[in-house]
């Protein structure tokens, strides 16, 4: 049954209106579906700690799991009151994702909440975070003072991965850790420690904080020496090596049933080191210009897979090798072709024009382009995403950077401190490596000026 309704005003027209339909006169009918009223059902819950005490001020947010539908309530956020309670008056029935965050507690992310009519307030129990103090001793029994480490811990629900540095007492604190049983791996230049089960206890009932403390005596592991050269035997700088356990079976043997994919590459004398300025600083080991080598010390005895990663070079299947370090130290080497490579000679001086002899530098290259078409599309060949390189200056404050491409560059430099970290970055220093003539090899020079490390320390 239809009746006629007119809409007056500018462009007035009449239409036939019926159940579920709106039909303009002399027009084809089209369905217009009415929107249902929302099934309102206030959402409510309570936030408690592991002992059942209310958690006030927790941030509670909900959002719908289904983002398609006729809903008026899609989600919202609020905070729990002094009794740990929260409520959304305009909530609706349906499935939601629930997030809860509170200072000092482990966050609960994307919990599933299926809200039904007449449901009881939804209860969430948060785990209180704890602290862990580690006191490290070297294999000879002395304190592992002022050294850098890579720590990896993994439980069924949580993962901790941090670079750490011990203080003068060989200690460091880990804050805001979820109490659980973890697989534990600590590696560094001076030793390693592995525990398939490493228990971090919860805060006792009624206590304000639980500070776990552990003493660990490190074990001495194997040394892995890596070397990469070109076809003429010249050492290549700027190559990265990724060193990982060779198989899941090796991971499980070392770390138990809670598997953790471990990259054991750690800062060493010839690697990237702690605090390097390169923004893409990663776990991969970086070869040093002039030596083409890197050494990873004190690896846990195991079979390892080592992959060579070098910008601008297609290694194919030759970039990966495996090695058994279960009994002794070892060495791997690569020889790769680097076509159209150039050499940049770097001179480092102090502001009063004295050579910066013997210093170790972290370099960062910014490619500015080139006027030659053959290199225009090879801007960062032989440079990582951040153009990071490492060099050891000779007695004259000089080093050869090889390989690089012909072109214009800005060079930034930082000096390595006695503790292995890198200080302030200086630059930019601009240079141009001209394209080679008559099929020769391109060469260039750059001079950088950096205050002496002892002056920087003051």
C-alpha cells in the first residue's frame, strides 16, 4: 500500500512512500532499508591485580571485532575508578577487542570480549611488573665491569631483547619485566650465559615491589673470524655478516622447548660496536675497511649459519656458509667480484692540522649524486641503507675506504671511545670521486677534522 507525500521548497517534488520503499513519480522504484535500533547493553568490567586488589586509573579501550555492520557503538576508552571498575553506558551487544594498560603492570592487548545481554562485569587480572638485577662475573671470576651485552629472554607470552652495559661493579638493572619462566641468552665479547629455564618471580602479596637478583658466571665460548676480499685479494669494508643458529634443533638444544630465534652476532673489536651513530645499527657484524674482517668472540658451542650481506653485489647462493663451533674456534672467508669499484682515501686530522693517528672511526656516507648515467642508478652500491662504514686509522691518520662508487658524497665521522662506544658525530665533509678514465679504477680523497678523543672527553 502506498500513499503520496510531497516535499515542498526549492525543487519541490512528490513521491510515493510505502513500507520499505520510496518511489518518485515516473521513476523506477528502489529499496530504502530502514536502520534497526541498536541493541543497547552497557559494557562493564573490573580491573584487578594478580592478588585480586583493584587497579585504579587503568586505561581501558574497546573496539569492535567486526568493522562491517549496522552499529551505533564502535568502541571507546575510559579509565577504571578507585574500585577498578569501568563502564560504557552506550555499549551494544557483540564481540570486541579489549586493551588494558596501567603503570607498573603488564598490558593486556587484544583480549576477546563477547558481550551478551545480562553478562556479569568482565574481569581482567593484570600482572605486576618486576625488576631484575644481574651481577656478572667473567670466566676467570672477576667482575664483568663496563662491558656491553646482548640479552634475549622469551617466555610463552613475552619477549625481552635489549642491549645493555654493566656498571663498574659488573651489574645492571632490567626494569618493568613480566614475571615468568624465560629462555635466557646473554652474549658479549667476554663470555656468554644460556639458561633454558630462567625464573623471574612475581611480587609477593602485599609487597610494594619485587626486585629479583641473580649472579651469573659467564662461560668462555668459541671465536668466529670472518673475512671477505675481492677477486684480487683486497679486503672489502662495509660487508655485513648475519650469524644465527643453524637449525631449530640447535636452538632447542641450547634454549629448551621455548624456542627463540637467536642472532648471536655481538659487538666486537672489528664490528659495529655499541652506540654507533648509524641509524640502521643492527645485530649484523660490519667488516672494517682496510681489513675486510670481523671477529665475533665467545659464541656458545653450536652449529651456525653465516650469511654475507653486501650492498651492490649479487652473491646468489654463495653468500651463506655453515660452520661447526661445538669444539673449537673457526674461520670463514668469501671472495666476491665487485665491478666498477672505487677507492676513497681518508685523512683524519685535528683542528690544528695534526694527524689523528690510530683512532677507530664510525663513518656515515650520504650520496649526493653523480653526473654519469652509468652510476646514477647505483647511488648506494657498496653502502648499507645508512651508508655505515668502520675504519682503523694508521699512524699517519689515514685509511682507505674500499669499495665505494664514483660520485659526490657527504661524510660524517665519530671517534670510538675506550669503552667501545662512539662519541659525537662530526661533519659533513664533502668529497667527489671522479669517474675513471680509460677503463681504470676511480679514486678520490677526503680530509676530515675531528678534535682529539682526550679533548672530547673533557
